[in-house]
C-alpha cells in the first residue's frame, strides 16, 4: 500500500508543535537542573560541616584558621596552609604534605566538595576554585568578628549564636578564590553589605550558607542598614 507523503504545510505544523513543546519544557528543565545543583551544593556544605566538627574534636575545640601566616607550621610558606587544607585529613581527600604546601595549584577535579556545580567560574589553567569562604566578619584595622582569620580562630564554645555563619558562598572575582590558597579563603561582611551581585551563584538575592549549628540553607542577606561588625552574627534569615 502506497503511503501518502507529508505536505509542506503538515511538516510545518509538526515543526511548530515541536517548537512549542520545547519552549514549554526548557524552563522546567532549567529549574530542575538548578534545584539539582543546589541540592549538591547543600550536600557539599553538610559534608564540610562534618569534617569541620571532626577537626575541632582533634584541635582543642577550635575552628581552623582561615590561613596560617605568622605562626605557620615549619615548612609552610606564608599563608600557604588554608582552612580547607586543614580539613583534608577529615573530608576524605587526604592531601599529602607536598599538596598542602602548594599554596593553591591543585587540579580542578580535586575541588568537587568545595565548588558548587552551579558556579560558572573556571580557569583556563585548570586550577581548582572554591565556591565557599569561611566566616571572617570584619573590623577596621584587620580584626575579625566571625569564626576565623589569619592565624586566629574561635573556640566552638565562644560562638554564642548558633545561627552564626560558618561558611557562605564566596566571591569569585577574577577567579581568585583558589582551593588551598590563603588570602582569598574567607569572607568579609563589608563585601556583602555593598550589595555586590557577583557573589551569588544560585540567586541574585540568596546565598547558600552553613551555620555553626550545622544547618544549611539558601539565605536571604539583608544588607540595608547593616554594619560589617554585626553582619556575621544575627542579621540574616
């Protein structure tokens, strides 16, 4: 039996229907992908929290410093040993001493736990980037109100507000937030208070955050009227 070929009009109608279906489905697929990426990002934060708590158990109940500088361990260069290096014995990476001494420069594939899959940033030299920064807070003159700073960190018991940030999505300007490199491994409240838009990965107004009580969520940062000094303790939801 001879089949009748499609007419041009019929083909155009079919193509139009297919195009319409694609236009309807694509936004839904995009939203599903975004939710899946955020789920991985939240899982990363939970795993980092577990590693952080194991670290504190073995280090006199103190959080790791953002980067070792003056009181650095023998053999480490200035600011070479960062908080994520210190967690490598607890997060499953088990970096060698040589890898910790790199002061950045780990291959991109080694950053899966510390880099959000939704982050659009990557370097041409295949160097691993971080998506998260440890909470420094800010005081004019170089002090800190948060969890960790150069050569200094809080005891767990010192942090009275359990909602205080431990980690938060970190600025990736010029791809400088490099895994294992000191100097760009911590966040300052003043940066977020300026209302910068290039620090948000999942939303123009919400940051993935980890608090000292282990809760992980997408947080709306309330910037208006905040001072850098109080940013890291209670002015967030």
